[in-house]
C-alpha cells in the first residue's frame, strides 16, 4: 500500500523468534496504514467516471424510497483475476422526464459513499448509497464504476473477510443490528456497513452505517438505519475490509 511520507519513518526493533524470523510489524507498517486512512478522509473530490472499469460489472442497481429519504443498492461482481478496491462509483437515477440525475458526484461525502468496496476475484459485493432527498421524480437507478486511479490510495493483493453476524431478532422497524468481528490480522479503519432487504427478488429497504475503528481481534455492534420497509424481507449485511496486505 502507499505510505507517502510514512516510508521515511524509522523501523521499529522487532523481537526474533527461535527460528530467526522477525515477529513484529514495523512502525512503517502502522504509519502506512494510517496514511491510507488520512488520504481517504481528505478525499472529498467530485466523482467523475470517464471510463468504466470493465473488470467490475454492475449486476443490479435498485432504488427504494422511505420516510427517511431514498437509497440505492448496487450489486457488483469482479469478473477479473485480481482483487479490486477503492474504485470510484457514480450512482444516480433516471427521472420521469428521461434525464439522468447523479446523486454522489459533487464530493464532500464519506469516502465509501463515493468509492466501491474491495471485491475478491470472481466475487460479488453490494454497496449502498443513501440520501435524504425523497427522489420523487425518479423512476430507476443506475451506477457506473470507474477505472482505478493512476496513483491509488492502496492496492489489495488479497481481500480479507470481516465476520458479520446479524441476529434474526435484531431487525425491528427500520433498523437492523449487526456484530462485526475483525480476524484479518490487521486493524480496519472507517469500515462501511451496508444493509439491504429483498422481498420476492425486489429491493424493499437499504441503509449504511460506519465503524470508525476495529482493531485486530475486536468486535463491534452497529445499528443500521434502513430506508424502506424490511418487514417480512430477507435482510443482508456486509462489512467489506478497508485495510489490506
């Protein structure tokens, strides 16, 4: 991953195992991860997709409305042979008048409301965008995933998995409660938690929340507010990793 000025930080002294291998991470490793976090938090530039990434396919983009506004849930599939991460994603709606209305292109949004999550080769992921606008004139949703930046914030060589557990009794009204555990061996920062509900193959509710810090071995319980009506639906929750090896 890119570490910027963190690369100039001196390495920590590591204990040596019996077999002679270094057993600890360096201060450089830690600084590099924090640099990734800082770069993401400071990235509030407008999103533009001039060229779509042909490795990532938009399987479905669905719009749902509710008393809290509107949400778009986008299912993505990585059809390539390498992981993808931090790709810009532009989401919008088609209006009744036939025009396109981008929803997240202006910038000033949380990073993972404008960038797609990490996806392993051959795998699918669902990303959720929410807005307080009721989008009354919208008829359908669309999404475009852009190519990676020439200077990526970080590049995943593999995509570790965070554990996500949703109690079947924790979904009530317009919220769902999930417990996220981190056994990746790495701290995870600013983890986006996406939730969506399907009934008879149709999106009926969606929402997102964020966990600021999830150290290695830790768990965190988060409540995700859902826009729409999840009653009687199958509720899904995902928490893609944000820090990679």
